[in-house]
C-alpha cells in the first residue's frame, strides 16, 4: 500500500506543480483528513521537491512570496512609484488544508484544481466533496477539476464514500465510464478505476 500512496501522491503533486508554473493566478488546494498525508512523505513534500528542482535547474523558476510547509505562492514584492509595496509575479499557488473532521473548512475556496489525498481514509469525504463543488463549478458547469484517490485497506478506513462515488459518479458530478471492471455490468456507469 505504501507504494500506491507514493505513486498517486507523485502524480497529484505533479498536477499541482504544473498549474503553479503554467497557469497564472491559479489556485490548487490539496485536502487531507490528516496532515501527515500532506507533509512527512506526503503529496506537498513531493510537490515542493519538484518545485525546488524546477527553480534550480530550469528557466521556469519562480520567486515565492509565500513559502511555508503548507503553502507556496509564486510572486515577489516590489514598490510602486509611490513607495507602496505591491505583489507582482505569477500569483499562482498550492495550498494544503487538513480537515480534521470538519468538512466546512473547504467552503469558499475557488480553485482551478482540488485534490483529495487518501480518500479511503477520509471520513468526511462525502460532505467535503459536495461543499467544495461550487469552488470548481457554476450552475453545474465545471471550470476546475476535483480528483480523489486513496486506498481503502487501512484499519478503520472510511471507504464507503469512495465506493459510492465510483458506482454513482453522476451524484458527485464526476466523469462516468462504462463499467468494464465488474462482471455483468457493462451497461452500468462508474468512475475510473486505476488498479
């Protein structure tokens, strides 16, 4: 299971970093029920490693006006002709947020990309997903993307919401696919399964 977590964390981190470097003023939120899924050997740590490499070894480097363990923002402070400090630069950012059993924390955070890390261990995932939807949708039309992944084999996992999202993606405004993974269900729709 550890290798699966690392694999998805690397991919999710890469998506966040892509937006940070290529989409000005974009916001990426990475939600988790537990801070350890974001830091330690988590998704944000992997994203920060990518960013450090890019900043050091490529022409894509960006100064950071915010540079903490849970948030990075591309920008720098300059002075205007009146001597006022003004933030300049790309202003794209990646922000990690832990829910700590409070799904309302996701409310009002408009984003280009929202990632839910370790959804199978996320007891508040269903509520958090529905609360976050207006952050990437307007009148049912998506302008941003939300992605959830994670395993359900942990002791005391909360995998029921992910299972419901998989078998009823329309209820979560998720992409639907023909269910080719379960027997005798080819006419049913489901989410995307990546073993």
